[in-house]
């Protein structure tokens, strides 16, 4: 039985028609769509960090068929988080003809019928004053599984990093160059692009690993990949350790190097999971440079 049939059976024809119309309506205008896409990018960055550090993947679904439908994040088949976004100052739980709190109630009941055990609904608001008010006035019937979250409306990704420290920290964690603002912006921009390219697929879910992979294909030199740093071949290590005043690190998933306390430094343009890194090690072993001037050409 499909979702609309379940809603018609459990909640009645009027509610089913409301859900169908709500889903057909979609996002109201490009301004609303831009706000939703930026929020999804923020959540993508959060979950990409979880994937990177704990190897836990999840699925994102835009405009999901449901009562809280702007974004759904499925941690598993029985664990779902629903988001309803409002970039407006005139938001109320009780505004008729379709009170917002009822959407959350219906979403919780529908998800329970579908077998989802862990359910949360979050109202995302672009106005701080309204966020506090809606949190304070949240109806008791939804308080156990609902929350209100402030997410600013901004003109661009750079402004979002400045206004949302949580987002900025996530981007730093994903970037191979966490102290370079231009590269942080580049990572945030390609995450947003990866999401925007995937979101038109409607209610189809897409894994965070797929979205992060799409972003990395756009900007392979800046984004960390979902692998632990690959250890160097012991023979390659020995070659590098014999070069005076040379140091290196693979802590961020990229091979970064420094010579003479930073007199010269750099990072390979590909990460340690790339087949080119294995080739780099083999060339390093074969050529066996004994000083930096002999190694430098391999690092470019």
C-alpha cells in the first residue's frame, strides 16, 4: 500500500487530499528553494563529518512525500529525521486552515505506521525571535519528538560560514586546507553544488557518501575522502626519512610535506586513496632520491 492510500485509510480522505496538494505544491519560489538548499548543505556537511570519522552513512531525501517534507534524513529504515523549513517571520503552530503542529502530529503517526521507531521532527526558522517564540509555545502533543532550530537566511556560502560556526567547523573538517578561507569556501560551494544537482530527483533518497563523492569529483584536491589515511609503504618511508630537513603527514587524508621548517611546502593534488598515490610511492622507491632537490620534482 502506498503512502497516500495509508493516509486515506488512517486519517481520512480530506487529510489525504491535503497531503497530495502539499506535495504537489513543492517549494514556493526560488527564494525558498535557495534557503532549503543551503540548509541541506549544512546538514550534508554535518553528516559527511560523521561518515568521515565514524564510517556511518545515511540517506537524504528532498521533498519527501509526507507532512514534514522539505528534507528527510534516514539513518536507517527505522530511524528518520524530518525537517520543515520556513524563511518567514510570520510562523505559528496554530495558523489555520492547516495548523503546523498537526503536520508534525500526522508525520509522527504516519512514520510509526510505516515501522519507523526513532522519529524526530524539526521546524527550521530563519528568524531568531520567531525561533525562540515557537520553541516556547510548542504544543505538548508534539514536544516529545519535535524541536525548533534557527538557520539564518544568507546571500552566499561564505556568509553562511561566517554566521554559522557549526557549519564552518564541519567544512574545516572536510577540507584538506582547514586554515585557508578560499579553499574552505570552495569545499562549501561544491557541497552545495553536489546537493543541488541531486535534489531535483524528487523523493529519491541519496547517500551522503554519494553526495560527498560527487563533490570530490568536482574539487578532488581540497576535499578529504572517506578513508583512513593510507600508511606509506615501508620502503617509501625509509626513502623520505633519509632526506635531511624533510617532514610529511597523511593525517588529513592527503600527503602534505615540508622542507626546512616550511621554507618550501605543499600537498599532493590527489588524496591517499587515489591510485596515483600508489604510483607516487613506487616511483619514489625506484628513484630513491637522497636529497630534497632530487625529490622536489616528484612532489609537483
